[in-house]
């Protein structure tokens, strides 16, 4: 997370004798490695205003913007409005097999389409993928709150365990990140033993793990996963 003041401090103007000029600022919402926290909208607006004043472009990495909207109660339009270009993923919270969307001004999208083609990104017969995206937009937005509640359930089960560092204030959407203290089992050990019990989590660092809830995992399964992870941690 960062602020407009941080942006201004990091900014390198054109003509700098050593550094390349700063021409773009990117904001991720929700913030993955921050634990799925929602980027404060006031800060996003201030960052974009500052960037515009410095002649910079602004980009919203909204891979989980649908989760940010569900968690904050703000509309997608409001969250996206300050930025020049916005991307959203249909394959994360909305559960599509594949697919992302980039939105922006007509001239920016024309450049993006050309760049996509240059890098081999053109697709044929992609209507079936578009259909999945449309279905997800029609049916899977309102249920995102269920994933958030399940993530909270998981986080609360783990937060009180010895050797676990987990800030419940960061559990605002569907991501749970926790860290293991020295002397406790490391991430690789927990991942291997949890997998034996049918629970999949991933490592962000040697002692940092991430769990993500989604529409394919029910509340009861999340409860079972939480108990299994707790058992792995306690027995190790």
C-alpha cells in the first residue's frame, strides 16, 4: 500500500541524469500480498490526481476488483473511475476457466489490441470463453461475500495458534496470509502435510503461506480445511 506522497517522493522527472522517467503508476486492488486488503479509495483518487499532475498515466490492476467492490460496498465504476486503464480477471473470484478484460479510452485500447497481437495474444473462436465470462458476471457477483466470510472463518481458526502470525485486519476479502515463527514448521512442511490431508495452500516465502477461498469450496470444506491446517501446525 502507498500514498500520493509516496508516489511524489519516488517520482523521477524526464531528463534525470541517471534514472529513467517515471511515466506510469499501478495500483492493485485488492492487494494480493497485502492479504487481500482493499486499497483505500481516497488514496487511489489522490494518487491518480498526483500522477496526472506529473504527466503520468495510471493503471488499476483490478484482477480481484469484484472482490474489492463486494468488500467495500463501492461500485466497480467508482473504484475504476480515477484510472486511465483498468484490468479485471474473470478467472479468479468469478470462477471462469480463463479470461481477463482491459478497459480504457478508445485510443488506449487500440494500442493494447495491437500490442496483444504483436505478442501472439490473438484468439480464434473465443466466443465460448466470452460466454463463460458473461454467465459469471450475471450469476457470481453477489455470492463473493460468501468467499469473504469463509476466508474470515479460516483466518480466525488459525490466528490464535502458537507460532502463527496472522493480522485479522488484513482479512478483508478472500485471501488469508499467515506467517510461521522461527521454531515452528516452515511453509514447505505445512504445504506437504496439508496436501496429504487434501488441503492445498501455497508459499509466498520460506515462512509465509497463502490460502484463497473461492466458489468451488463450500463453507463446510473451509471449516474442514481450517481444522486440518490447525492440526498440521499443532502436531508439528
